[in-house]
């Protein structure tokens, strides 16, 4: 006996003390770092006692000696009831433990019923028998003879072989996926959705559920046809012994089978055992009857002549004829036969009801394929070798000598008959009954085969619908996913399945329905093979299937074979199938379900992004491919919406934007995680594509330097620093002013371009409500102006469900997290709740909330902490870069050549749809007053070569004139505080500095006058940022320059490139 994997059970003495050291659970609560017993303290303080008490410590369990958790399965479960290992913060001794890290104690609600796990099946009962019953369907006794008559023995075996190859490859692919982790309920949908993502899984799931529902009706029609044949021989009929009788009997049969499935798995399993026994006995009856040969002349006249070489030869070649309102060929016959081998998914469809899906599905499915394909091949050989294609059924047509039939020619050619050929492989679907040892057994086998397949299909469809509803992929299916009873049976799903099957049952024509579902099954199998191919090709670290008998290229071959066969069977139906699939795909893609299942498409996305980043890093920069990549110093993003909106105007749709949050206080893991999550939600709600980045525990200057040096990856790194204008620079502490000024120096030192934006009233809406949090989903504004964040506990119908809904606990009451924030209300997802509202009503409202991110810019009202709303001017300035602008101008004061960024950014802004009505007006400095016309022509030529569309070009020629006295007086008032001898040394403007920079100062003052004269009515002003020469100018003097140039003006954007060309006129 191999003992390599034998687990020896060790009993602990602590078991009698109430400490259970089983495989998974430790029932003793963990102690905090501050909790120790007196004996622990004594032992720690007395080293000698440690040696003395060594025997006592050896007797203690490991759980009493360490806080570490041992590797156990329970630590890795996704179940809400699973125990969790101690968090890193708990072991490390952090003071702050996040909600995600808090030890979870399972408290059972005594009022709620204990979840009961349903019946679990082994691989024989749960996979082998259902697969055989599903494969041995209507074709086995009703259509296999017709297939032989059309395609002949040779091509029939080829049809079976091709079907077998497709099914075997698909089974290998399916087995690889099923053994790559636990498989829950949902079958094909679960497999594909967890492998390729919800878009593929849900699309194929709907198609597959529909195919199974139609297959149930197809097999029910087969049962009714066989029953009508039997009743017709006895002269019994309900209406017409044809389609109408099929509709009546089929409806009753569907109702009974749905009831059997709804009763539960145990009853369905008992029915399966009885049905498969009848099918096996019927097949044995047919084989024995074929060996026995015909017993009467009547059987011979009807085409059953027994085994003969001549018959085998005559039936070996194909004989395609016009049948079933269609000229038959190889692929039309294949389309009718293929649904008979599509039962390989029967085990996977009820994977949630299997004891060990990973082992049961490959073992049971492959064995069922082997058995069924061999049985189909034998049926083809036996029927084709012992029966004629055509027979009249008239014994007078036989040539008989001495009581022995010596010539079958007249029977074969149907001569001397006035009634035509009603029998033979081509003309009668009851040849199998004729050839069997005892005909009634074939009827029983046919009924068992058709009803068992229909039963399996009816059983799988509601569970697949339930899985889709539980995951909230398609909202319309949520209603049908509700579980009932101890085993969570989807009764509503059974009702839906019944009506879908009933619609196609009313067609009452088996050969019309079969080709319809062949494409649906082939599409499902194609996606299963593609799942395995994609996962094996990408090879994410999570791809570790225990089933090794698969190959990435064989899976690709299976995918291509399925698609090719679909097109060859019917290219029209293939296009319809593709159209349905992509429609369902786009619905899910547009809805963007909030799920994360670790699909291989996510792994592919990661690999592609990483590979692209590496390739980009190895590619040299070129001016034609320049994109402004912004590092935006927003702080909390929602506190400066205008700054975020301006950055988004510049970077959308294809440039990098990093929203930086610098916190001087050291934040705990929980606080940082919450801030990052809030920023991400706020950005998505505002439809801004940006990456939040944060540092904590650093001063503003240090944090900004760290971000400028380390943010980004390779070429995907910021090249422009965008920050807001420090409106309170004159009153702020000296250290804050110097830090802000030094950030500019740091940006230039790291060769970043710098942009500073100023709007009236300031950018910081956080000044209106201090300590606010970012608006997020689930906020409910109360009548007192506070806000509550409802955190909804996972309910049965949850987007990230593991689909095993019977084991899930009841919904927990919503927990609340109080926030201090400015009150806001919107037209959706924010409601006003009164004190009298019951918790039940609140939970119902919460369930109805849309899962999509909030559209924050619609009907948002910001209020101060005192309850006063912001002024209309403040709101207007806050949303200036977001709303659509009326006709206006963007004035560009391109004073100095910085590489072209000063003209590029306003050009980008003017190209956005919301700013399309604003024309560019360019202002430039003239170097030679006497050559003003030449200067203007040169500048116009430059702009034309850069293909910059502008409406007006103005050359500024009086920049060197002295400013007006009132302008100088305003400037003096601004800097008065910093000239005082009492000013701090680091924020003091000396007389020497003023004298040295007098000319530059006068130019800035003169620029203010020109700006007021020319751009006071502009929508936006973009201007070259003065360069602060290091060591030559102090922070307050530089800020005074900016203050003079931007005060009392429209929104102002100062820009200074890094003096590397970002524009070129070369192709």
C-alpha cells in the first residue's frame, strides 16, 4: 500500500479541555497582544521557570503558544462562514486594524433556519449515468437507421467519429477547467464565466440553457412519435395520430417531468437508474434480434433480411435523397445526428450537486463517451448490415422457391407495388423494433432514452438560470433564481423552462428542431475549448489543473473544428448564433457587472499591459508621439473637482493622469485603503480615467518630491506637474509657502513641465466643509444634514456569489459607518430617509439601488457645515472645466518658448467637444518694434506649420513700458507684509532683491495691465509661467508676480514646459 499521502490522526490532550485541534477550526478565541495570562507573565519573567515547566509547555496545544494560523483549507474558502487567519496587522501589533482584517467570528442566528446541503452524488450517479442518458437520446432508436440510409455505413461511422473527436477534445478541455479549483453550481456557465469572464460565460450560458430547453422538447417529440407509432399499430389515436397528438401527449409529459425534477435530486436519481436499465436491455434486445435474423416473411418484406455481405456492401455507400423537405447531404445529416452526442455536459450542469466535481466530471464524462460512441457504431453496423434501404412490406413482391426467399431485388426496388415503399431504412423510423428480438422492449428503450435525456435537460436548465440570476448578470433572470425549500430548488426556473420547451414542442417535428440546436451546442463547445486554450496559453499562476491530459493546441483544434462545422452545417444559422452571442456579450459588457472572478482574460490583460510597457520603455521618444502625462497634486480628489476636470480635459482619452494625495499625517492601512477606494469611486463616478496615488507621513514638499521621482512605470510616467494656485499664500504659515515654492523648484530639477491653475474663489471646495469624505454609493442624506454609508452584507443574490446558494446564510442587517461630510443629494442612489422608516423598507430600497457608479455631476448640491449652500458663482467656477462652454475665447499668452507646451495645452482643450465653441487667440511678444509686421508674419507662419488653428494673433510690443502707478501701488500693498523687518527670514523680500529684479517685476506688472485690457472677458487664459531662478528670487516675491497676473481675471493656467520640443512641423 502506498502511504505517501496517508494522513495520521493525532489526538491531543487539549481535546478534553475544550480546545479542538481538528483539521480546520480552532474554537478558542485569539488573544490580543495585550492579553497574557498570569502564568505567561511568570514564565517570561523567570527564565529558570521555563526549564522547570518544559514538560507543562509541551503539553500545551500549539494554538496556546502562538497566534499564527496553520495552513488549513478553511483559511482559503470564499464562503462567508469561513474562518480567517489572523491579519498581518494583528500579528504585527498595529494599533489600527482594518475592517477587512478584523477577526471574523461566526455567530449563528438562532431564528434563521440552518442551511442544509442538498443531496451530493458520486461520479457514477452524478456524471456517468446522466451523460449516458443524455447521449442516448432520441437518435438511438428513432433516427440512427435513417442516418445509415442517407449516409451509408461508411459515412455514418465518419459522422460518429467526427462527433466523438469534437466531444473528446471538449471533454478534455472541460476536465482541465473543472480540475482547476472547485466547481460550483451553474455548469457550463460557471466554467466559462470563471475562466473567460462574465461576458463570455453569461452569453454562452443563455445560449446553452436555451439549447437544453429546446433539446428537452426535441426528445419529448421523439417520445411522442414513438408512442404514436405504437398506438397507430393498434388503431388507437387521440385526434389525428400525428402532430396534434404529439402536442397533447408532449405537454402532459413535460409537466410530469418538470414535477419530477422539482421534487428533488433524489427522486430524479431514482428515475435515472430505472431508465438506464431499460435502455441497456433494449439495446441488448436489438443486437440479439439482429443475430437471430428475420422470423417471418412479413419481416423480410419490410426490409429486415439478416446479416449478409451483399446487404452490407449495398448500404456502405451513401444514398442522399430528398427527405424532410430538404435535399440531404453529409452536413445536413450530421446536423440532425450531432445533438445525440451533446450530453457530455450533463455532469458539469449539476456540478454543484457532485461530491467531488474535479474527479467525477473527467472520469464519468470520458467513460460515458467511450460507451456511447461504441454503442452508436454497433447500431450503425448492425442496422446497415441486416436491413434494406427500401422495402414495400408486400410479401407477394418476394421471389420464393421451395419456401425460401431467393431474390430481394423486387423488394429493394419496390417494383410490382401500388402502395410504394413504406418500409426500410429510408422510409420507416421503426426499423429497430422490426429487427429486435422482442419489439415492445425497443419501444420501452426509446421512451426511456428520450424521456431520460429530456429529464436531464429539464433538470440542468433551471440551475443554470439560477446561477445567472444569483450572479445578477441579467436582471431579468433574478426573479427566476429564487430558491425554495431545504435544497434551494429554483421552482420559478422550472416554470420558465417549461414554457420555453412547450413553445418548441408545439412545432411537433423532430428533424426541424435538431439542426436548430446543433449550432448552439457547437458554439458552447467552441467556447469551452477556447477557455482552455486561452488559459493554457496565458498560463496565469492560478492555472494549475490536476487533470493533465489536455493540450493547448488540441483545445485550439477543437475550437476551430466546432466553428468550421457550424459554418458547414448552416452558415445562416451560424451567423444567427454569432449575432445572438455578441448581442448577449455586449449587454453584459455594457452593464459592467461588479464581479472579479480571476478570469484568464484578466491575466491576458495584465500580460499585454506589462509587455506593452516593456516595449514602450525600449522605444525611443519622438516628438510626434508626445502626450502630456499629468501628475496632479489634488490632495483628496473630490475636494478639488475643477483641478481634476481640467486635467481630464487635457489627458482624455489616451494619456496618463495620476491623481496625487499627500497626507502629512501617517495614515493606517485602513485609512489609506478607504481614501484610495473613495478616490477611485469618485473618479469613476465623474467618468475620469485616472490612477490615484498617495503617500502619507511626509511633509508636502517631501511627498511631492517622492511622487515626482517615483510615480509611473517606464515611459508611463508623468512629464507635467499640474497643481492649484495657492490662494492663501499671503496669509499661510511661512513654512507652507516655502514648501509650495520649493515644489516648483523640485519639478524643474526633475525636468518636469509645470502648470498652475487659478480660478475665482479657489479650487478647494474642502474649505466649505472640513473633514469631508468622498461621495460614494449608498449614501443617504438624513433630515439633519448628516450622511450615512450603508455597507450592505452579502445576500443570496450577490454579484460575487459562489453559486452554492443553499449553504449561504440569511442576509445580515446593513452596517453603517458615520461620515463627517458635506451633505449632497442627487437624482439617483441618494434618498432622504425619515426616522420612522423601518429597517425592512431600508433594506428593500437598498436592494433596488443601481450598482453602476454614481453620476456625480448631475444635480449635486454642496452645502457648508452650517447648512448653507455654496453660491452660484462658486458652483460655476467649480464646474467650469466640466460643463459645455458657450461661445468665447481661450487667450494664449505665449510669451517665451518652452518647447511648445504653452500653445499645445490650450489647443488640446479647444479640441474637446465641450470647448469647441471657444476659439484660440494668441498673444506673443514682439522683439523688434520696427519690424512688427515681420514678427507677426513669422509667428503666423510658425503656428501654421504647427497646424494650430487660431482666430486672432496679436503681437505685444509695449511690454517694456513702465506700469501705471495704481498697479505699482497694488503690488506694494501685496508685498508690504514681507518687506517688514519682522517677517521671517525665509519669507522676507529684501531691498536688494527688489532692486535686482526690478525690471522683471515691472514686466509682470505691465503684463497685468495688458491682461486686464485684452483678456478680462476670455473664458480661459493660458500664459507662460515666469521661471523662478533658483537662489535669485524668494517665494513671496514670486507668488506676488503670479498674484498680480491672475487677480481679477478669468480662470488662469500658467504653463512652463521643460524646454524640450513637444511640437514639430516635420512629417
